[in-house]
């Protein structure tokens, strides 16, 4: 179970954290504008014409550049200090998004991409609030974090599936290609996770971590709201 930092009554954000806050907020806005699940024309052509290696590469690239996935992953491991716990939660997330990625594409299960991406943004908000101890403080209950990570993993998988379903993928060898894409997603997740863990390990060794952890999770939550709002706007206007 992650260790949550309780919501303080008043804890002014440090100056350095304030600058970081606005920088990442702007990054999230730009990420939303580019769409976290957006795929360039070159990558689309590469995937539609490429073989297994192309799908493996693009799966890894999509995860490493997927702002929403990375924000959720950061929230999940924010207060996890033991590698065993990190492995457990990341595995739950991986199982969740693998099931719905494979099932969604191969079973042709279609969901509205704006709505599923909005829920992904909501998952980022949820995890930040969980890290802040908000549910315990507001409602007197602590949701099952493992179940939440698995359920949101299912949603993230559908988010990945919606993009693949937009491609004119040949039916020949489709199963192998989708599996290769999923393997690439897991490789990209491990690469991103390694970088996040290194950065978190360095941050946790600083004296300011406990004070700045609150600001960090508020920042994560704000980015989640940006992504949520962007996708809902696209749904209602599109």
C-alpha cells in the first residue's frame, strides 16, 4: 500500500516548485493540444506498411511519449519505496492495459476515443488525490489501490486500442503485429519507469522531498484535469 501524504491545512509551494508547476502545466496543455495518443502521418504509414519490428518500435515509442500514461505511472509509484511494490503495481497496470489493448483491437470492441481518453485523464487526477490522502480525509475511506490501478489499466489499454483501430491494418498477421505492439508498449513502459525511478530516488534523498511532495501531486492532479478537460471539449465540440 502506498504511503500517502496527508493534505496540509496550509503549505505554500516553494518558489522552485512554483516554476516547475507552471512549466509542467504548460507542457500538459501542449500535450493535450498534440493529443497524448496522437500518431504522426509518418508513423501511421510506417505501421500500416511495416512488419513486426515496426509495431514493436511504435509500441515502445507510443508509451515513452504518452504523457497521460506516464503521469499515471508517476502517480502510481510516487510513494512506493520498495522495488517489490513497484513491480506489483506496474504489473497490475501492464496486465490491465494488455488485456484491453489486445481484446479491443482483435475483438473489434470500439469505444469513443475522446471519452476513454477523458477517463485516462481522470485516472491521473484520482491517483494524485489518492497520494494526497484526500479520500481518507474527505470520506473516511481508503479505496483499494491495487484494484484501482488494475481497473484504470483496462481503461488505458482501450485508449491504446482506439488509435490502432483507426489504422488500415492488413488482416494478414494481425495477431502477431498487435502482440508485437503490446510488447513494445511494455518495453517503453520499462524504459520510462527506469528513468522515473532514478529521478524519484534522487528527489527522495533531498531534505525538501516531504514538503515538495504535496506540490508535486497537486501538479500531477492539475495535468490530469487539463487532459480531462481537453478530451471532454473535443467530445462535446466534435
